[in-house]
């Protein structure tokens, strides 16, 4: 065949091949996606008082239901406060009832309630003294703390003696202004009981929602400082899909819309509902930077997934139109 005829045919074939590639290549490209990852925001649970972790009801990685007990920090000190508040409430009610009976000898039960309240306070003060003494020897507290505890115990003993002297004195009933004062003491004592009950619940918290125990920081028998987290929970409601949208596409993403996403090893057809769109742009985070996601300014979007996923897992989100 003449070379002059072969060359034009070759050029035509090459041109046809180039046109075919230009037309068909986009169809074989993977669909564009937005890069993101699964984010979890744990809850850290602690006790408001220092003490020994008496019981740990859960383990790391365990699934818990709402209302399930989690742990108990030594309740002795808080229990004594509750007992004292209950005794003071009983004494205040007895005094208010006695004040309304007019001029007469005060019933012995009123003074006995006062004595019981003072003795409860004394027991608490001595319990605190016994608890602080070894801690001071170990260097946890300054020696001044021990002096304060001893002074408080001595003052509580003095209150017990005073209450017993009042019982022996057998005082009379009260006037109208004393009745109002007695009613005020009843209200004050009731508030103290409610506060003591709340503190008892604080040292033995329960799971606020269905969750997974993410980590355990203190185990049974260990001393936990006040306010130091004992464990952390990862509730289902605090697991979210976090992805980043280029500035030019942000208008399509609004709170309430649903996005579809996928991840390695996950079920098909996963969806999430948008709950937050950041009002401030940021540079593409290095953790998701790639040739396909190299926009300089992006906006963070958070969505609640319908299924539980593991935090840190990368995801691909289908762009919204």
C-alpha cells in the first residue's frame, strides 16, 4: 500500500481515538465525593467529692443503657451529711409543731431530735477527722487541715453538750415571730435534705443515655480526686459525620438536609442528617487533604448518622445538588 495513503488514514484514526477519549473518559471517572471522618464527643463522668471507688459496674467497651449504674465513690461522708440533714429536718418540724401549741413545757421529743442532729454532726466531724489524719501523714494535705478537722470535731461535741443542756432546761413555747422562725427553719432543713440527696446521687451516677464506655480511668479500690473523671461515655447521639464542603458549593448544605455517605466495610446506603454548618471558612485540614480535595477554603459540616460508626473512620460523602 502506498505510504502516502497510509499516513492520512493513520492521522484520521488517531484523531478519532482522541475524540473518543475526550467524550468517554469523563464517564469512567469516579463520582466526585467530599472527604470527611466520623467524630465522637465523649462525656466525662466524675464525683464531686474525693474518695475511694467502691464499685465499678461497667468495663471499657461495654454497651450501657440509659439509667444503668456506672460506679460508686465512697458514700460514707455524703451519707453522714444526709443523715444529719434528715435529723435537722425532723428537729425543725418538731419545733414548728411545738411552737403552735402555745405556752407549755416543750416536749422531750423536740430536744431529743436536736440532740440527734447534733450527734449526727459530731459523727460526721469525727469521721472527717479520721479520714484526714492518714492523708496528712501521707502528705496529701497540709498539717493545718488536720488542725481544722480537730477544731470542727471539738465544736461538734460542744453542740451536743449544748443540746443536752437545752433538753434539761425544758424551755417553753414560742410567740408568733418564733413560729415564723420555726417555719423558716423547716424550709431550710428541707432544702438541706434535697441537697444531700443530690450529692448521694452524684457519688453513684447513672448513664444519662444509651452509650458505649469509651475508657475507664479509675478502678475499684483506687483513690479518685474530686472532679476527676472516673470514666468516659460515648453516647450514640454524640457520634457524627464531619466533612468539609468547598466554598462554591456551600449553598446546597443546610441544617435538616440529608446526605449519603460511604466508608470501607460499612453497610450500603448510609445517610446522615445535617445538624450544623460552620459559619467560618478554614483551610483544608491535613487529615483529609488529597489531590481530589485540595480546595484552599472549605466549610465544616456536621451530620447525625442513622447508624453507629467508629470515631476516626474516614468517609466519602456524596455532594448535594
